C-alpha cells in the first residue's frame, strides 16, 4: 500500500491515468511471483469471486448476443489470469492484459502493454477481421473504451446506446444554465 499510495493519489487527482496506475500496481504486486501459482489463483478467483462481480446487464447482453449466434469477445484491461478462465467457462473469446513471464516468474510488466484505449483497438484488429461481421456491437463504461466504441456500428456506453463519443462528453458535462 505504501509503495502504491502516490500512484493512487495521482490517479484520484487526475494526474495519472488508470492504465499507468494498473501497470504500476502490476509491477509492485506481481514482480517475481511464480507464474504457475498465479494462474492457479486466477482460475480459483474466476470460479469463486468474479461471478459475483460481473454486472447482471453484462450477463444479460452476453446471453442475448449468444442467442442470436453472435461471436462474443470480451475486451478488457483486466488480467488474463482470471478473465481468460472466466471467459472460457462461458464459451467466450477474450482479449485482455497479459503479464510478461520469464523463466516461470512474472516480471510485473504487461506483455504488449495494458489492454486499454488504442491498445484495445490494436489487439481487436490483430485478432479479428472486422469486415467479416455485418454489425459490430461494443460496450464500454470508461474513457479507456472510447477507441473501441468508435469501431462499432452499435455502441453502448454504460448500457445506453450512443452514436458517437461526443454524446458521452456532453452527458458527463451538461451545459450550465
């Protein structure tokens, strides 16, 4: 906690991005950890803790898309250790942050960077041929999802459909009267 307190304060003051904060936390929390042990803990977390944290509207939308036969891919800055097992258990593809590993130990660095912002789009384009899909839906709830939302024909920010990111900024900062 002591090592991360300047990062947390910087984030709360808007001086440090969520992405940089997550990367600093990963370095402090995971550097030197046994990778196999972390994978086991991630699977356990995905089984016991994560289900209670996934919002019901998200589960409902996943079920709706699957009922239509849609290809569902969860794209998140969350860590692969727990998100990938959760997605696999639900028959979903996953694009997320992966921690770098050397000789069975974690370095604390994100392999390929934190999966946020423009990095989400890069990874999506790397894994998927978007031209194969008639309609792309995207869901997001933070500014780190902006670029990903702009990829889609149907974009939802905090479960409300928007036509562009300008609607989000207008909603967040309504004109004063």
